[in-house]
DNA sequence: TACCAGGTCCTCG
DNA sequence: CGAGGACATGGT
C-alpha cells in the first residue's frame, strides 16, 4: 500500500511538477498567487484559513474573486471581519457562492480566534496536531477537509487533506474502497508524516483530477494509466 | 441547457 | 452512522 501511494506521488510529481500551494496574496497585491516560498506571514496564514472556508464545494477561480474583494477592502483581518455587518461581507464574497453561509462561517471562525486567543492564530497553532484538529472541528462551518487544509496549509503541520478528488482518483485506481474520510486519511498517514510532501501530494491530486481524472475521465493520455483499474462507475 | 466545482450542516430513519 | 436536501455563483 505504501509503495503504491509513493509510486503514484512520484509519477504525479514528475508529470506536473511542484504546484506551489496554497496560493496567497503577496504584500501590496490583491490576487493570490502560487509560490514555492513557504514562509507565510500572519496575514497570509489568515488568508489561507479564509480561503479554506470559501472554497468549500466551489471552484478556486470563484474563490479568488472573493479574496480579491476582501483584499481590496483590507478585510484579511480578524477584527474587521468581526465588525463588518454580515450582509455586507456576504455581498463582497458573493462570487464564491453560498455567500450567506460563508459570511457567517468567516465571522464565527474569527470570533472564535478573537475570544480564545486574543485574535492571534499562532497561539492556536501551538497546539498539538490532534487537539488542534478537534478544536477546529468544534467550530461551526469547519468540517474534516477545511480543518485539515488549515492545519496543513496555514499551520503547516503534517496532516493529509482528503477531498472529493482524492476519493475519485484513488477509488478509480482501485487503491481505496471505503468512502470514510478518516479511514482514507489513515491510509496516507502510514507514509512518513512530512508536511512538505503532504502539501505537494494533495495539490498534485487536485491538478490530476482537473486534467485527466475528471468526472468523465480522459484515460488515453493519463500519466497514471498503467497503474489504474479504471473503476470509473462511481 | 444542465452539470460541475479543492464541503458542511441539519434532519430523519 | 448514512442518505438526502439546502446552500449559490460562474464556467463549459
């Protein structure tokens, strides 16, 4: 199992090259960009958290528009998200879809950080990974994938992010059978717990799911063609 | 036109 | 537990 997962990772990496996740806005700019620089500022870490919430069941392009609006209004800021009226916030993030829900979720998240950590994310991120995960999951609007995205891409701790693409690709490959988030994650956690590798692996999965292992797969030129059982009936 | 996109919550059985 | 519905915009 480990060998298979490592082989797939190696093949994806050589096919697509490093992806530079998570895209974040650079100082003085408005648009999130992919970069190999892993040294995130506090503001960028907060932007990753916001992006993780905004991208729930939504394409990144739409989320990007919402993040640009937040940047224009200097709203990558816990206190400002707390003070802006929810309907105004919803209007700004409209392109990301589910804007009423997501406006509420951003406010709930920021209020939690404000009330429990004086608005300082880095205090929360000092927690051990299991405790951190439990706490994030206790916040309404943060489920498995969002929590793990925050842990991996904002706190930069080693946890594997499972998403719909992961399930699709690895069930087609014949590597996973179950549909349970934590059980799938456990398979990947048998690998060496390396934040840099988990970061890259998930990003490559997303890229592969967009290029070849799409809803109706294009198997002819797929780089994983020879590894695949083509269980595409799900 | 209809379907899909880097999910989560709530309700019901 | 798990299935099913609600939440919503923009691209193809």
